[in-house]
C-alpha cells in the first residue's frame, strides 16, 4: 500500500466515546446499536481493542476477587491508561532511545 497510515477520520474523541461504552459492553448491558458501533470501532482501532481486552481481563479479575460491580474509581484509572496509549500512538516511535549520544 502506498498510502501512509493516515488516521482515516479517526479522531481520539471518538475513542473516548467508545471507551465510555466499554464497561457496559463487557457487562452485556449495551444495546445492539451501540454494540455494533463499538465492535466496528474495535475492528478499526487497535488502541481501543487493546483497552477492551485489558478491561475485560481486569473486570474478570475484579469479579473473581469480589462478587461486586466494578468500583467507581476504575474508570478514572482506565481513562489515564487510555491517555497513555493515545500518547504512545501519537508518538509512534520507540519509547526510549537505545543509546546515549
Ligand atoms: Zn479507538
């Protein structure tokens, strides 16, 4: 392919919208329309997909430990996580220089 990996009308604001739906999605509380939208977005967006998988694992873990819903502070932590992911994606370069100059 000759085109660069241009972010095909994919703005990160949309990622955050999708992210807000992730916990409902994982809980199976999301309606079909939103589910479809989310799944479509996940096909397109590896950052969100990683988040979804991570969130799912974390939620499962939480459920194993306690038979409780996800704690309220949880979404804050995930928001920070998403932010970090997005920064990485925007940077698209190795995290650290391998050598000192
Ligand atoms: Zn996304």
